[in-house]
């Protein structure tokens, strides 16, 4: 059996919520991300895995701070000291997208020691593990900055360039797969967008316009025993009814409240070299900080603050990242005591916000009136917008006509 861990999307540097620790100077969310990844490392060392596969997006940006770099290097060197090779794929957050600049993980390939492998371009790695050889095809994030310098793409629009990238990468995968030795286990590892994948949270607004998108069939080639992917933050197997598994490990921590209900973790994969359908994997959940959204629909004629506090008592908010939303009934003033709510939130690590929600008022549609209309037509249009009965409308128009006649008589 060849055993490895598949993880991705560490995103060191994401600090949406939380605060700076006054003693250490480290942001609380940076510590959370470090602790989550440390759980992966500790279990990898404990289980003596054959190699560690990281499928991209180590940092929030391609320009990490020295603090972020030190954290990642310390964690990776723990694997190195345990003689566990690290295979990394360049993700979109790792790539500077500028000509001549190296990506944020290139430093790993420059370390003068064995055990660090970085896929900066598509290639095949023949890795010798303590339990036998394995073939890894690595596909980093496909960037467009190299091809748009070619004159033949100068008049192409974004969609044409994106479609070209998708087809080009698909052809590269097929070509590399044809070179694999069928007697040796093989996996495809990439940082890619699959069209049938489910996005979550902050990802939803960003993807399909510019990302090269792949079909599941372009990746789940019979030559592979496992397809390991990074980029989408939700763990999912896109080929659950067939072989090989096409798996997003998901991110190791929640990025925003759009991911608050998602479990976070990594994949433990085992490949039996003697079986035809030889890959088994399981999703290992990590113990991470909860994100809790308390939503209360307030009732009329009851103390609003007490209603929110009662709802909060039903939930363990200790050490959580907390958001409170309350819906105010129609024709009711907001009487929530925010100071009292904030005091009740003190056990939480961070209170994001306390947000009141009101139903939007239905605006009365104005009747279209024209200057050349006579008084009867103007009045009829006006009364139509008031939703009154025809009998009452007719009576009002008649009364108005009588008043106008009386006014005309007085003027005469």
C-alpha cells in the first residue's frame, strides 16, 4: 500500500475576522490556519505516510510576508525531518501573474536537499517511496500571461483565450498520461476548475468568467488511480459513481461565512498496487474554529433584546466567530439593546456584527398624469391608484363636478 495525504488551499494570510494577539503580535486567524495545518502535519508524521501532496494556494497572495513564509517552511520541514517527501502544485494565489517573477513556492525547489518537489509547469514526477514507486502528473494553475504575448492572440477576446487554455491543458494531460507506465500507480494532481464542482463562500462571485474550465471526463482518464485537485474550497468527489475518484480536498479553514456549514479537512489516500481498482480515500475532518450565524425573527409585542438572548442561549458560542442577524417585524421600531447583546457575546472569540433586517417598503406606484387631461380624467386616474370601489369613485367624481360648477357660478 502507498499512503499519502492530499490537501490544498491553506491560504495563510487570510485575516477576515479576529484580532492581533497583544502578547505574540500574531493575528488570531493566522494562528487558526497554522493550527489547522499543524493537525495535518502531525497526523502525517504519526501515520508515516509515503508522501505529502499539496495542490496549491499556500498563501492569500503571491507576495507572502516573512511571517507567513516562516510558518509554512517550519511546517514543511517537520515533514522533511520525518523523511516524508512534499509534492507541491502552483495555484492561482501562488502565481504573481507577471513576466519574470517567480511564484511564492519556487523557493522550495531551490532548497539544496531532497524531498521537495514543485510543479511550476506540467510534468511527470516518478517518485520512489518506501512502499514502491508512484507516477505523478502535476498541472499547475493555467495562466494566460504567457500566451497573450503571442501575436496570434492579440485580437482574441477573453472567452476565446480561456477556451484555448482549457483545450491546450487537456491535450497536455492526455499526452502526459500516454507516457505513464501502466504497471505503476499513477495520479493526476492539479489546481484547476471543474465545471461540475460546487463553489462556496467567497469563490462564487469570481470564477467562470476568466477561469479555464474543465470537464470531468478530461481529467478522469483510465490511466490514473486518483485525481487530486485544489482550488475549490468545498470537499467533493466529482466522479463518485466511477473510477478514478476526482477529488477536491477543500480548504483547511473557513474563509468566510459562506463556508460556515462546511466541514474542513484533508484526504487520506491509499493505493494498493496489486488491485485494478486500487485506490481508497477518506476525508479526515479537522478540529477548527466554528463560525456561527445566529438568525432571529422577532415577534411583535415581545422584548426584542430578550428574544435574541434566548436564541443565543441555545448555541455554544464559546471561542467562535459570531454574527447576529435579527429581522424586525413590519411597523415596529428597532428597540434592541446593542450593549446588552455585545456583553452576551463576550465568550465568542470575535463578534463580526449585529445586523437588523427590515422588509423593504412597498412603494406606491404613481399614476401617470398628463397636462392635457381634463379634470374628470385626472381624478379618475388618481382614484384608480387608491384601490377604491367603482361606486365610490363614480360618486367622488360627481361631487367634484358639482363643486367645480359652483365655483364657476361664483366666478361668473
